[in-house]
C-alpha cells in the first residue's frame, strides 16, 4: 500500500475510485486503508499547497539551525519536542551536520521572528546557538513548483 501513500502525497483530493484504479484495487479497500491510516496516525492531516507569492499574505518564513546540548539518556528528543510546541514553529527536524535541529518558523514580520529567536528559542536551557535564514522566494515545495504558468517550458539555448 506504499503506492497508495505515494498517490495521496502527490494529490490527496483524488477520489477513492480514481486511487483504486491507479493501484488496481477496489474502492472499498482504498477507503478502508485510508481510514485505517487516519485512525493510527499515519495520515496526520491534509493541506493545500499555496504559492506564497500569490496568496496575498506578507508573513515571513525563517529556517533556523539550532545547536543543542544532548541530554543524558534522552539525546535531543526531549528538547526537540519542547521546541516543537511553540506556535510559531511549523516544522522541526533533527538533522546531520554542524547543527542538530532545523526549525521552520513563521511570523508576521522580521521583527517578530527575531523576537521569537532571542526571547524564546535561544533562552531554552540546552540551546547552544542558532543561525537564522529567511526565505526570500519559493521555487518548489513538496513537489510543487511555484511561479510557473501551466505547461512545461524549455530552457533557452544560447549559442
């Protein structure tokens, strides 16, 4: 049923009948599997992908790298869960590299994000340092390309 999950990731608005036809299954089996995934938490919800350049919203998105001190017996999990609970945070990931967490934050403007980082995030015991990067423009997210009109176009060829 991983094929069904892949189809839902790409377009969750398809009917059960369309999904069933694509995976050679019955509509009832598809509906039952989706209901089971919703019940056990595999499917957490459904969202529309909105082009930020067209939505008329001036909110600011920042990607914040966070360096943490791991806790004895728990590593990064307890701190990461605590950090994830802030309403400004839309995503939080444990990552490899020079930082431990990558946190995505949304705010009404640069100052609100800066205030969140300086007054809330960086003051948590165990947070060693942060590095904030602001989104300037979105090109692609979750497989959706932004800023293009319908139809594929070729890149220009320059001699």
